[in-house]
C-alpha cells in the first residue's frame, strides 16, 4: 500500500483500510490479546483491580498511544482518578490522558447510595396505586360470578361440587379451603344447628356456626329444585363478608349493589338497634357519617344513648326518638336515604384516596430513615388505616402490596433473602425462585448481600452527566462562534451563558427521571439538549418519528435502522443511556467499567494504533491521514484544528497553506480556515474520504489548485497572496499544544463546566 515515493494511495476508498484492519485482527498475538481483554475487562470493577492486571493495562494504554507510561502505575492511577471538574487535573491538561480516562467508567463508586432510587420509588408507588384497582376488579368479578350462580344452588351437594362457589363461601367466612374436610363441612352445614353440642359447644371458633346459619338445610329434605338455598339478602351479606376480607376499600363497582340493598332493606328496619345488627346497613351508616369503622354495634348504641358528639350528626339522617322504639313509619324519609347514600358514595372515594395518599407519604418519609434491610423489614408505622383490618400500614406492607406478595404467606427471612440477592447473578436466591413478583420486588430496592444500601442505578453516571454538560456547553459556544465567525461580545456571552445555565439545570434536574427512550423523546427540551451535546445543532428539524426509528433499533442487528444510518452520533447517544441497570435488564455480556461499545472502541483503537505505527515507519503522511480520518469527526471548532498538530498538518497540506500561516494572529487563522472549511462536512464519512483524496493529491503533485470541497463562497481568495502583515509568535509548535481552555481564557464560558459540575456535586455526586 505504501508507494516508493513516500505518498499513499487513497486507502480510505474501497474499504481497503477495513481489509488491512481485518488482516491485523487475524494475527495470532492480536487475536489472543483481544480475546483476553474482552473477557477479563468485564470482571473489573475498581481501579485497583484494573492496575493489578498488567495485560489489561498494557492493551488499553496501547489503544490510546500511551504505552510509554506503562510502568508508571502511580501516574495511570492519577489519570483514572482525575477530577474532570478541576481544570488543573491531568486529564484536562493532556488530551490523550483524557480520552484514556473517558474510555472507562469507574464513577460507580461516586454515585449516591440509597435503598431506592427516585425511579424505583416512582415505579413502586405506581404499582401500589394500581394494585388496589387490579385487586378490586378481580374480587368484583368473582363476586359477580357468585351473585349470578349462588341463586341457582338448591342443595348443599351442588354447592360443594362447584369449587368456585365453595371457595368464595369459605373465604367469606375466613375458612381455608386447603384445611377443611368436605364431608365435615357438609355435616356442619346440614346438621350443625340441630346438633350444636356436637359441632359448636366445644369450640370457641364461631365461623362454622355462622356458615351453618346461612346454609341450614336437611340433605334428605332438599328444597324445591327451583328454590335457592340462599335468599337475595343472604347472598349480599356473603358478598359483603368476602369483600371485607379481600379488599381494602369498598370497590367502586359494588357501590350500586350496596345502595340497592340499603334502599330495599331500610324500610323493614324500625330502630337503630335493629339497623346495627345488619352488617351492610351498619357499615354504610358508619362510612357515610365518617364514624370509626372499628366501633362495634354495642359501643355505637352506647355512644348514641350518651349523645356523644362523635356520632351526634346521625340525628340529621334519622328520626330523633327511635333508640328503643319500634315505629310503624320508616325511620328515614326518602330524602334522608338519598342524602345518606350520596354521602356514603362520596366518602368511599374520599377514604380510598386519602388512605392511599397517607400510606404513600408515610412510606416515603419512613424510607429516608432506613439504613439496612433489617430495619426495612422491622419498620413500624405511625399511620393507621381505618379500613379493613385497621392495622398500621408499614413501608414493607406498601412494598409487598405493590408487588402482590402476601405478607402472611411469606416469612421475613425469605423476604431478606429476596432483597439481598444479586439480580445479575442467575444463581442468586431470587433468580432461582423463578417467581416474577419476588424478582420485581428485588429490583425495586438496592440492598447488597449484607443488607446495606448499594449505589443507586443511574441512566447517566456522574461522569456521563459531566461529559454531556461539557459537550453541550462546548457545542453551544462553538455553534455560536462558528456561525458569527468571531468572538462573543460581553452582552452576547452573558445572554448565551444564561441560556446554557438554564438548560444545564434542566438536564440535571430531569435526566434521572428518564427510564426509556420513549420518555426521552417525549421531553422535547431534554431531547434537544442531548442532541446538541453531540453536535446535532438542527435538532428542532428532527421529527419524533425519525427519533423513534433510531432509538427503537436493535444495535445488535447490523441491518437495523440506527446501524445503517450514516451518522454514528445517534448510536453514541443510545449507548450512553444505561437503561439496562435501572430497568434491571442485566446484560451478562456487559462489563462494569466498560460496556460493549467502550470495549469495541478500545479494541478498534488498539488495531488502528498497530496499523498507524506500522505505516508511520515508511509513510508518515499516510499515518497522519489515518489519524485524521479517525479523529476529525469529533472536532468541534477551528481552534481544535489549530490545537491538534496532525489534523492541522493534513489540512495545511491539503489547502496549501503557506509555511508562515501559523505566525498569524489566532483570530486571523480561524477566519481564514472558516472561508475554506465547513466543520459539519467532517461529520460525513464520504466527505472526509474525499478530503483525504485531495490530501493525497496535494502530496503527489506540485501544482496549485483549489482542493477543498468544503470552501465557502469566498474560495476564490488566493492564500498565497493573503496579506500576512500581523506577524505574531507561533501558536502551534512541537512543544506546546493549544487547549480549548486557553483559547477562551478571556471568556468565562468555561465556568459553565465548573458550575454545572458543582451543581452535580451538591446533588450527591463527587
């Protein structure tokens, strides 16, 4: 490939370079080292572990052209642990050091520790709210089946032979169907009340007496085949018992049935004493008048006799003199009935919403004081619900309900094993259980194997956040400068800095709430910030349909839309979001300090370094061209071109810049380059290849021509006749490398980087 004249053929055309890389990949030593790196780097989680493996360190350093510091372990550690927010840190002084450090992510040790992240808590609360709806719909469906079919049952045998109906009845009376003998149950229901000494006297358990009272019928003397063994009111009372035991609130769909029951029954009630003996009527009165549901009928009557203020409002809905008297007239007028039932329905919804709201608030408050899994399992609650069993709702109960786990069926030692399991280990306790509810419960919290809080999963690690903030600030400034082709005035700079600060604050405040690309696309402002941080300036022109096609692509599929699209920056965005960790979709092929894309980039850089170093021995120009092709797409402004010797040399030779061009004032250099170069074209691989073809031509020929495909309308300017009257000290030489920080030393926009980083630090990142 290398000519004898010292020039090179345009290897970038016809995929010749790819063939060379492919040949290098087949070399035994290269293949062996690649295999070792890919396998072992995934086991590394700390800087110490990395530095102990000489082969890994050697491979990574060579990939970044830093093999000369291989023996300097102290220096390597300082590079990897450098603070990107410190302008004097090693990685901000040396660009090679910076790229090397950025190829890893050891920032996990700097993320906050918490038993639950914001996204995890948001999901748990959403599931908790949804749990009640699912529970009520399920229970109501079973109740509808019971209502429709219980009225058809005309014998005990029919009931026992219908498993769905029997299970419903047993649950209503709090009898476990797994621990009951059906022959015994049949005897109780048939003969129980006729032989109480045999079935009830010796036991304090009243459940069987209650069920016998509902189903007392002689098996040898069945009812008429058309007559149900249960009356309509008995059916509704069994439903009421079932709902009390299986739901936490009155199901909204069941309220019409209860209204109907009340309206059809209240006419036969002649006193409050009689009313409180009916469970459904008494429940409706208590809830309608906001009376504690735990009050018994006897206690209620006593309070009424004593004219207790807590229930005195009952007089507004009933006749006043009715405690022990039986009236021939109704104890309620039709208007009073309607008012009471309307109030009941209103308070049903109010009780539900308020109880859920308070239990969530108590959960969130309690969680802040929990520092271990044992505290979480033993935590008590000061909040007590006045519904159902009326026991305090603890944070654990909230979490278990969210994931549909019955606290009475699961030992706390089992819950501890679930919560302390490693979700990424297929052999962990929770994964081997194959119980979806247990697995989701584990994913909702961050406990290590000792039961202590772990680092919270983040869609953007602290280092990634800082990279995005810097890139966004940097690209915003570059975009403005490249368009205006001059430095900013103080007013312009102040206005731009304010806009950047506002966007950075928005990014920091909202990025941790994103758990999918769908959410990212829906947040247009955040999406634009992400795009502009990658230098995609015309983000406002990008449709949501296009973004959906990009972000829904499978990057493992070479034929996917994102992989076939010619702008790799979208793939960089996709790889920067770690949705796997926050969604607990663990990729066993991903490492902890390098994901697959970073591993691939390191391997690719390693092979390119071999190619470039071998070519450099016979053809330095070809080496520069290879370097140019690999790095120029990431150039943000003209000052970076001046700062990178190899890139500048390629451009200088291609444009035939005079040798004293570097003696110009930097502003003059930039304004000259802007006439001939459009940086956006360097984002297009085809145009980069065309530019390098011109570079090759400029080396092979001595005649002058306008070579740039990137020139502006002023391309007719003759660089050789340019007026270079402003002679300044050389800004580009072998010893000094111009940094972007120095370029803007007279401007303060770099403070955006530091300020943004400080805001991150104040939010718990270091």
